[in-house]
């Protein structure tokens, strides 16, 4: 089948067949799983941010008529190893703060679990948990990451004498020469505040231990079924072959659900104690206070430039507020911030020092964008500020520094190897789509009337698919390479099932994998099913993460489908008495090229391959199945390099501090597009997370370490009323290093939207004499900036 | 003291004995009737994932006690498709890619049902306001608005006669 074939599925805007279960309420999320004899768990959590546990008394709790068991931290620590941590690259230092699944001696953040109870039903489990008596001796609380670094500060972990959990240093090019050549250096402290992914489905697990088989079956809300299985095996000292993890439908993950949740380990222990299935479903309050926090970084940057606007080098010290323990993923969002400081620009020198500091907050880890949100914010904001200082237009200074198509592939000074595209063309298209010159004139006219609109501009090259984390137990560091292994099987009816070891978290794997496989095989889209997330039936996989599906998993799907196609062709050739190379397969039928009358249905082909094996020549094995692997190129830490230009337009009311996003233009290029409707959905959804992150969402702690924003009444997600319509412009430069030319893009929107929205607000108000270098840009913060300006002016 | 609750859910009579007075309607629907299409996302009436129709009006079933449903009629997302035919809102969400992970989707569909029953031809702004009580973390709402517009247009053309 040639690529130009009519009816090819790749590239079409197709609705998702998998939607049928979601729109009819027939999907299966983890809380929908009900097993015979299942009981319910609830956690006893610390009310203190830092305290010594003096005693845990479960007597009263166990007297509750519906109480089944109480597992304390002291018991859990004996029965399990600490939670894992490792680094994505060689670290200056990585010490593992002992991170137990239940705190045994000390608690280090509010709502850290100290015990888990089991009861016969959901409500009784909460009742029983309330009856567990824990005596605490409060300890001094560390809430400021900079104070945490001071020598005089209390130490949160015995093995971390300076409260630094992880330290990475990276450099490239000649930073000294870059700064020596400079006419000017911009020095700023940038800060992004603490917030998180908050998928609408909280965490949840059903763990079911079978004594007879010594087998543990785990249904979990997770992005990483296979990796979770490997971790559970190590943490529980339990044979990996006897663990089966099933990730059912996932109600959002956004990187947060890459976590190996301590609670999941505790629930597994509980099930093993009881010999019964145990369900735990997190509340929103638990989710916001004890799941995963993200984004919170201080970035002290220096950017050297020439007076003609040429950028020379960037040096940056990054301080990450890691919270109370190091999550397994901690190095990713740290390293991401550092690596993305160079933007899509030609720079001569780079230096970055990255430190993770411990505080009495919820642990910090991955959230869509994986660190790049901060790097992109710093470089894009710096470029704007340099343009302002030099009196240059923001688009023109970028044009001057952008890496050009003929320079690709291009290795940045931070070590990223960009693959293909035309960044300046994307910029031009964005300026055109937003009608930049006209908008600037409008903006000037409106300013005279005291109405402040801002035109945001941010661009970046995003890394999709990370060559990390496939060696699950890599610690402190081993080199890794991402890969996918795909099994594809035709059954006796001629229908095809694809088996993938990750899980779709809204990322449309069903439709996109089917489009690619249908084209490669020559079957109809509706004849393909996808099975994901069950470690017992799918090949090992590193999970749904880092926008790796299109660039790493899809090439595996295509390869496996082609392999199956050649098997189909061999059997069909035998039936049709032709040569395999003369067989064409289209719409579920095989025929001899140029001889449509000599046709056999794939159903018939499958029947022969499975059930009439006696008729096959001995060199054709029975069955109809193929398994193939695709190994990601290792030129760089990431596999493919999509890019975007984002231009939101906002209006800021300086009296109320409220920012309204009026319109939003996205120009993006993710190589060959499998399904443009899915691509747009990802780009827009990720962008709205940036709007929320910059303008609304904030995890606020008080000085005692109590979280003040632990419900959706205080932690404000954007609603339909706070977001604009989006205008998405597509470019498609194939990735030369990937068969099919696909590039991942699921993190997409979020990577750019932070910098873009910040830039828009800055453009609206900076002419009033303020400077925007930190988030959130909430109404309160904007009013505060205006007041401070008034004081300075007075 | 536990109660017996008699309701009509999705047009069918249901009698459930021994229901705790504190049981929430959403848990009654999910755990007792096994209608798991209605989801829980926030426990504080903010996210709307648990939205169902209560005597035809949208309510958030995480803040309604199950005992309140005694003698009343409840419609969940499972009750929308008729004779194997999707409701235009269900079809609209699929057609316009109005969902990604799907967790919030039943709540949006039920809230939009209520909206269209009150206002069959809403403007974009009216749709946004009408769905303000529902949170979606995946789509950015863009395609949800289009899905409701699609459904409104198809309902107006008489392609389906029920909301």
C-alpha cells in the first residue's frame, strides 16, 4: 500500500472511537473497580508540618465495629524499603532522604501519612482513621528554601547536613568568553510559585493479594504501570513476576501520576496483611496537600548581550523547593529548567547550577512541561527585558538570534540537539495570525484611554520523549535509552488488537495508534482495538510521560504493524497462489496487485493461519502476531523537538488586578501530524494549564506549614469563563530521525504558555513603571505591584 | 437509623434498603446502584464531575444526601442514550473532541443537558456561564463549547427529540 493511497488515515481529523465508553459513563476508572470481598482504606495524616512521633495508639480505632486493621508507620517501615530516587544525569550529589511509605519517627509535612486503616466500607474507614491516636512533639518548621540552606537552620534529614537533596551542575560553550564580549548583562531574580497538575481524578488504588498464588494484583491510577510494578517489587521485596499492575482508564495525570505513591505501597501492605482486596480513593484535600507539588523555583539569571541585540550567554543558579522528601522524578523538573534556558537561540556560553532544597512542604515532582516551563519563562522574559533596554521590538530581537533552518540539527550550549523546523517562519506566522502591527496600534490608542492590553510573545523548542527512566532502578545514575515494544495481533475474525504497556491519560492513544496501524496494515480503523496498561498482557514500557507517544511509541506501532502485514501477505500469497511481494492489502482485504478479482478477506487469512495450519507450508508459523521494538535515537536527552510560538492577548484592569485573556494564537510544528484534532486538543489544553498556573492557581502555605489552599474553593482552576477561544496554526516539518517523521507534543501547550501569558501581562503593565519577574500574576499581586509603584513614584 | 430509599433512576424503579442517612447521592448511585459514570473529583461542590439531573434539574450529587432522592427521579449519564442512539450532547462531545481523559465529561454532559433544556439556543457566552460550575483539566474548554454548540444545532434540527 503506497503512502498516497486514498483513504489513508494518518493526517485525518478523526473522532476518537474510544470516546464511546467515556460519553456513556461506561469507562472504568480505578474507583469503578469493585472486587468481591473488597474493603476500604483511609489514612491517618499528620496535622503538623514537622514533628516527632511520640506514640501511635490504635486500640480505640480497632474497637470500632467495622474496623479490620490498622497499619502504623513503625510496622510499615519494617515491611518495606524506602521510596526510590535517582538522577537523570550524573549528580554532584544525591543523597537519599529516607522516604518511608508511612512516617515512623518524624513527620515532615502536613498530611504526611502516619498510619493506614482498613474497614468494611468507605465511610467507616474514615471513622476508624479518626480514632487512631497519635501523639506528636512539634519541631521547628522550615518553609523558606533559602533559609533552609543556612547553616544555622534545622536539618530535615540526618544524612543531609545542609538540607540539599540533589545538586546538578551543567555547562557548555565558553561562558567566560561570552560575558567578556558583552556590552550589557541583564541580571534578574525570577521566581515561579508552587502549584500543580491537579487532575480531576485524584489518586486511587485497589490492591488485591492472593495468598494461594502469592500474587499481588494492583489497579492503580498511574501513568507508569510497568515501572510501578518494578518499583513495588523492590520496595515490597516481592517477586516482580508475581505482581500485575493494571492501569485502568486514567482521569488525567499531567506528570503528577508518574509518582510511585507512598500511599500505594501502604495499601499493598494492607492487602497483604488482610489477604483481601483493599481500595483507597484519595480526597481532593489529600490530593492538594499530599500528592505532588510542582513549579516552585527561584532562578537567579545573568544574560550577556551585545548592544545590537545579539544574545551571548546565560548563567543561572536554580533553587528548587523540593519539599520534605525527594520524589523519584525530582531531577527531571530541575534539569528541565536548566536545559531550556537557552531557548531557540544561538548562544556561546552556558552555565547552570541546580540545587534541590528540603523544606516542610509536600514533595515536589513532575507536572506537564517537566521543568522547561521555568527555563522558557526565564529566557523569554529576559529577551523581552533586553529588548526594552535596547529599545528593540520583541519580535526583531528574536529574529536576530533564532537558529535558522540550515543550521539544523543544532546543538545548543546546554546540550540539546534540535532536529528540524523553521522557527522564524513560525514567528512570522504567529505575528500575522495575531495581526501584530495592528494590535500594537490599538494597544497604543487604548492606553491613552487608560485601558491596558498586552500582547504576549513566547517561543521555544520543546523536547518530546526523554531518554530517561527506562532502567527503572537506575540509581544514582546509569545511562538510559527510551524504547517501545509493541505487540499486534490479528484474531480469527480478522480484527486487530494492539498491545501497549503505557496508558492513555486523555492523550488519545486509541485513535492515533489505530490510524497508524490501519495504514500500515491495510485494515479499516474500526477493525482495530487497543489494549493498554495491563502488565500481564502488554510488553514492558516506560509509561505515558514526556510526550513520548508520537515519537517513541508510534514508530514501534508502525514497525509491528508492518511486520504483521508481511505475515498476512505470506499467508494470503499462499492462499491466492501468488508471491508475497505481489500482495496488496487494503480495507481488510488482500489481493494480487493489479488483479482485484484475486482477493481474500483478512478474516479468511486469519482462519487459515490459526485453524487450518495443516494447509500452510512448514516455514509459515501458525497464528497471526508480531512484536517489534523501536529504540529512540540517543543524540540528545530528548528524542524529538517540536516547537511553537504562542501569542496571547490580555487585558489587565490595574484597579481590580484582574487579567482577562482576550484571544490566543498558537503556531506549532510537531512534525508529521497523525490527527490534527488531537494535536489541537493537546496544544489548547496545555495552554490553559499555563493560563491557570500564571493567573489563578497557587498552593499557599502559612508560616507554620499549614496549606491554606487545600480545596478547589481556594485552589482556583480556570473555568470556561476565564479562557478565550484559540486560533491554532499548523506547520509540519517531519522529524528526520524518526520513521514517519512524528514528533511528540503532549506537554506542548504548557511549555510555552507560562512564558507567553507572563509576557502578555508584562506588555500590558510594564509601561506603567513595574517589572514582571515572578508569578503568580493574581489580582492581588497585580494590585500590590501597582501600589508599590505608587509609593516609589511618591 | 438506616433507611429504605425508593427512587426512579434513569426511568427505572429502584428500591434500596439499609441506606445510611449520611450516604451521599453520588456514592448511592456509584456504590449501591453501580452506576459508575457519575464521578467524584473534589468533595466540595466545585468540580461538577458528579453532576446528575434531579427531577430534571442539574445538581452536584456529592452534596445531596441519598435520602433526599426518596420519591424523586434521577437521571445519570447512563440514562441519556435511547434505544442505542446517543444523545446529541454525547455525539457532540465525540464529534468535536470535547473530551480527553473523560473523567469530567459525564458531569459536563449533564450540566449541558440542563442548560439546553432551559435555553435551547445559547450564545457562546451563555454556554461558558452555564458550564462555569464544571471543571475540566484537559481540554481548555475550547472543544467543550463547540460540542455544546454542535448538540444545540442538532437538537434544533430535530435530529433528536429529547434532552
